[in-house]
């Protein structure tokens, strides 16, 4: 049996709100009819549909179920940029992708490495992994930025080794 709809991946509260609103309208329901059927208030449903970022997950699940939807957890496509852009998702201090939030991961990593800001490189390594960031550092060639990036990555690697060496298992 083929489902009558395709799953929709949402990554932000605004995208979730748009999906709920579209489903409610497709069902021909107004807020006053949909909210009580979902076990939530009209105001709550309106705020979620508007993309409210701080809503209770239990109530969101109620709203989804009331509109005949389920929440599914699926693996993220490895190279799909996050909806908010890598700078925000990674948590770097400088907005490397401010002019292009759909920037490919490789370009983002190289921009961070070229800038040579230790904390931004560290956060990028935390997000993408040391191996992947090191591969992108090799693509910088033989330049002062490449040498600085190599030094930062070496310090991160040494810190990782020290942390593993001094790791005390939990009781």
C-alpha cells in the first residue's frame, strides 16, 4: 500500500508551524475547531503555527496527533545544510555563511580554517569531526592560513588525546 502523502522533514519551529497550518487548512478546519480536537488551546495552536520557538513538546505532539500527524525521528542527510545555516548550527562566533546559508559544508569548513579562530575551529571539529575538518585543511594548500589551521588542529588533536588518556570511567 502506498501512502497518500510524502513525509516532510522540518528543521525549525517555523517549518513545523507551516506544516501544521497547511494540514489544518487542508482538513478544512479553523483554529476554534482544530484546537479543542487536539487537546490544546486556540492561542497555543496559533502560536505554534506562527513558529513559536518555546512550546511544550507534549502539547506539540497533541496538536500533531489531533491533526492526524505523527512525529518521526529520521537520520539527517549528512551533507544537507541545516535550515539555519552552518554558522548558527555549529555555534561559531563569526557568521561565515552570512551571505549564503545554503553554503556547502566543505566551503564552510575551509572558510573557518582560513580565518584561524581557535574556538570556531574547535566548534567546527565538534560538529563535523576532526577527520573531516583535517581533510578540508589539506585542501588549503601551502599558505600561511593552512599552516595556522594545521597548528590549531594539532592542538585540538593533542587535547583529544589528553582527554582520552585521563578519562575516568563512570562508576
